[in-house]
C-alpha cells in the first residue's frame, strides 16, 4: 500500500539516517533509502515495511563518486512526488589537514557539499511546481564550534550558509529548508574503524550527549515550524551562541588544543 507522502534519505543505513527512516515510516511516509551498504538497507527496508505497512525502496549508491550521485539524481527525476529530502550522508576521520591524504578530504567535500547541492537541485523543480516540499541538510554544531578537523568543519559550515540562503530564495514557494546542526549524538559515527581508536565518549560529560531519536524528532518538529538553522538541545544552542562571541571563541580554541576528538558530531 502506497502512502501520499514520500521521503528520500541518504546515509540511511545507520545513525541519524536510519532514525529518520524509522520515524518517517511511523508517520506514514513511503521511503527511498540511499547508502553504500546494501545488506543493511535491505534489512531496514524489510523491517519498516512489515512494521508500518509503507513502501520502502533501496538504492545503493556511493555519494563520494559522480556516478553515485547521478544514480540518486535519476531516481529523484523518476519520482512522481518527493515531499522530503534528507541529505544525511557523511563521515569523519582524524588527523590534521596537512598530514592526511588529500583523497579523503576531497571525498568528504564531495559527499557533504557536492552531493547535497546536486540532490537539492534535482529535487527542487518538482517541489516548487507542486508548491510543497521539505529539505533537511544535516550539518553539525562544528559549523559554529570548530572541533579540530578542518575539512569537516568547513563543509558543515557551508551547509548552514547554503541552507539559509536557499531558504531565502525559496520564500513563498511552499518549500522549506533546514540545516540540522546536532552536537554529540549517540550513533555509530564515532565507532568506525577510522574514528573509534581516536575517540573516547567518556571524555565528554553525559549532559552533552543526545539520543539520535530525540535529535530527529526535534528536527522534524522544527522543520514544520520553519526553523531554518536548527541546533537541537539548549546546551548545544548555548555553545553555538558563545562561540560567536570573540572572547569565548578564544577560550574554545584553548580547550580545543586539549581535545583529541576529530568531530563533535553524528552522521
């Protein structure tokens, strides 16, 4: 049975992407799930179809490649309607910019920035024509509180500026855009082979952490309220506000030198 609403989610095999899929399916959305790991996508699709009686399509694509992005663009073009696009795909890795291979930095730029921009561009003509649509670009608190990784912070900062400016351009079209900027979130993000050995959750107070389920639920509510740049959690919002102050920004720089974490983030 097909529903009246459809969402496409990138990076849907784990983390915030999988939680977006779960919560949107519970709300009656049909889904297109995009990621590299076919087995994980297939298992999640089967679970959601059985539990919520929605249609879930799986699209295996590597968004670090132009071919992968083109596959998703083509799927978007073939959809009769797309009510919600969630650009969640992303990754992190440790190391200083001048000491890590350029290929990983370029992959990060391609996934976080190029893929997000291209998929927004693919989705918007239909959304504007139907005068309805939602886009969530998953950024990070790192866009306001730099956490040590140059390219990660830069790409997430771009997504905030892009989303703000795009929403201004789309005023009156019926389309809403959100830059979601979570702080520390309990997901598999910090457990990858690249990040795991370099990150210890215990070095940060529990008060700083949020569940992925809460982050997604708050994001969806904020999207309907028209919140363009959304930082879930009062403490995260306060950190972002303080980081914009010149004096406290200097304090953040001092603290940053003592923290080995590459990214305070989730997706």
